[in-house]
C-alpha cells in the first residue's frame, strides 16, 4: 500500500502528498479514523481526495493510506431488502451496532458473510466456462432467484474444481479455474465502470406502472430513461413511490439522493408493508434502498447514483428487468457543485462544474435493454427526479437532463394546487418511446396509437379554448367547442387523475386503461355527431352515461372489465334515443 500525508483540508475535499504510486479513483483511508475517500485528481504525487464521511477533526499531517483498488461494491446474495448508504454501508446493521448516528470511520460488512445459502449448481467440474456464465442459483428472497455468475474479469476458461450444490457462505470457494482463480457466491465490481454485455437491443416493451397518464400518454419502455422535473410540492417523490410500488420490473432500486430524511423514512416504513400485487408478498422482497439524505456527507451523495446503477447492472445480467428511482439528480448535481467549488475549479452555468453534462450522460447512458454475456435478456430503466429551483425548467440540470433522456414527465404546479395527481402536465410532457412500444399496446387494442393521439389533440385544443373562455366566457363558444371542454374534463377526471389511496384506482391494469380512454373518445365522436345534427348541449351534458364513464376508474376492478361492457351498452341506448330524436345524424 502507498502512504501519504494530509497537506490541506477543505470540507470533504482533502489534499495529500506522497501518493505518487496511486491511481485515479483509488480508494484511500484518510486520517487516524481511516475515513473512506477516493482519489479524484492526481498531480505528481499530490492527490485530491473526496472523503465520503464526516471530516470533523481531521488534521494536517495525518496519514493517508491508499488501498490500490477502485471503489467497488460487494455483489452477491443478501442485497435485496437491504438499506445502504452511498458507499454500501448497511445502515440497519450500523444502527443496531452503534445507534442512530453514523460515526466517522464506522464500518460494517455490506453482505452477511456468516449466513449460509442453499446453492443449486448448474455446472460440474471440467465444464468450460466464460465470463457471465451462471454457475448455479440461490433463492435470495421468495421473489428473487439469484444467479451466481462467473465474474466478467475472470480469465480462466475451464472449471477445474467445483463443489456442486450445497450450503455455502458468500466467502466460501465453490470453484477454481485452470488458472487458479477462485469462484465464490459473491464478487466485486467498481462502481464507475459499466458492466460489460454482449449486445445492446432496441427497446420494445413498455414498463407498465399502473399510472394511466404515464402508460398511455407518455410511456416509458423497459430499458428507457425518464425524468420527472417539478418544483417543491408538485409530487415528484410520490410519483416515484407509486411507480416503484406498482411497475412490472423484476427489481426496484430506490436511491434517496440528498432528499429530506422524512421522505426516506416514509419509504422505509411504507415499502415493507406494501404487498406486491404480482407475488402477494412484501414489496421489500424485490427492492434495494440506497439512502443518502441531505444531512449525510455530501461526497457520498455524489457516488450513490453510481452505486445504484452498478447494483442494477448486476441483476440485469441475471436476465431481470430492473427499475431505478433516483430522487433526486438535482441534489446529486448540487453535491458536484460543492465539491467542484472546494477544488477551486472554474464554474460554468449557475456555479455547476463544466463536466455536469458528462456526468449526467455517464449515468443515464448505463440504462438500456441488453443481451448479457451469458445470452440472457435484461434491462435497466432509469427514472430520475429533477428539482429545479422555483420550478424553472430552463435551469442547467433540467436542460442537460433533457439531452440524455427520451421521456419527460413535467409536473405542473397548477395541477398540483388543484389536487390533481399525478400532476404530470400533458402539454409540456413528451415520450419518444410511443413508436417503439406501439406493437405491444396494439396487441391490447389495435387502435391504441390513434386513440392516444386524438385524446392528446383534444386536450391541446381545450387549452387553447380555455384562453378564450377566460376572456369572454364559455357561452360565446359554439356547441361543438363547448363539447370539447366537457369531454376534456371527462379525460382529466375520469382518466388522468388517479387516487393512490383508492384500492381500485391506485393501480390500473393496461387493458383497463385503454378501454376507459377508448370509451371516452367513442363518447366524444358520438356526441359530436349529435351536436352537428342539432342536439342541444344541455341534453348531452345530462346523459347518465357521462358520469358513469368518469366513475369507471374507481368502481370497476381490474379483473371485472365486463362491467364496462354494461356501461357501454347503456351509453349506446342513451345515444340511440337521442339519435332517433335528431334524425339528421349520419350513422
């Protein structure tokens, strides 16, 4: 190990000398308490180190010890259901050991190396192997079957020795290659280096979240990237919570990056009690939490996103669809800004470092749908919350994020104030995945793309008409345009608005989503024909089926869609009665 000395301390940034033999991004132990840090700049033996722990009391002249290895995560059975900080310290274990507050230099093993796991071998001694190949499996939780893989950096190609099925700890050697490399149930991987894969695929299947405004209007694909920007109180965190609870990903990784502690507390207390609708068991059995709240060391906040994406890639290589919730990338960018200022770098826009776009790209571009080294298809979907000051979407983090994502769920302050949740605005939001997921949706309903576009066009028309209404009132509009206002309210209240506290409405199945919107648009087309035939708008507004359609979301369960047929039948009857009265209608 290389040893040096502290020359200067500037908050979480430490300047040290005597580290000529150290490499960039090597992990170091700083000071008497051996605080964990990482070399982020080298200049002729003078190293700049960002420290991931509280540096209070650190003195000039104290020893710095370089471990000669990059910051890496310990990957293996036991990750799912755990709660870590940004550098993979298990918070629950540390709380049980020392109490509620993290102590400087406090350590705990990321994975329990005493617990024995039942390993079911998939190979035998003498079999050829390659990087990424599955040696066997471990039932990590009732929901997750954990594949024990050959590490990507393994050079051996033959399984010289192999113990086979049995009960092992993560540190037990289960196999040895012809080159003498030991294979265990666990492995290490550097957080800043993307895990390799065989091939990157085009996205084709949507990540179903159960939120109608997302799934139908602004879909996100498995392997895609999305951003949720919005000011304080518009519902970024709650939207991510809802997506995490109900989306059809095989594994959820929730990164609380610089957010308030009470929000993470809510996650920690609520998630274990939520029953996964697909398995009937606790949601924590397919969730990993990374907590780096605003009162924790700022440098660990910077690395927490890389830790989360590394965990996601590990499970992706097992053939899983993984979804990451990063809340929020703005707080992560603020950590970059603070560290950059401490290093006396030249600031760019609003004080952020010039490399902010590069770091954002490094994070979002690790998402995707891939074929693993072992030939399995897996995906990593990234949903990043952005917290622009004052809700200003022109600020640097939001603008640079838009360059690297293809799905933008813009939260609207007016909708949030009107208690319309999720407050995703349909004017500023967009998704570039609609064409990619079209084939999947058209298997649910062949008219999906047409219905979706007509509904969006209707809402945009309604926004323009509302400007006229505010000036001269609704009575000045012709009945056909007043009908647009009525049907737009039906779309907003009966389709877009969703109640997360309602047992029926909290999650809406994909089939039910498109049936509701299709029924609303059918209502619009039939009533528009009636208006053109001379039917009074008052009679159309008084149709009983109109209120029934709006109430479908909370009154018809996902597995009782036959009830919607009854509502549709009653609508047809009411329409037919009006059509007989106004025979000019063209059927």
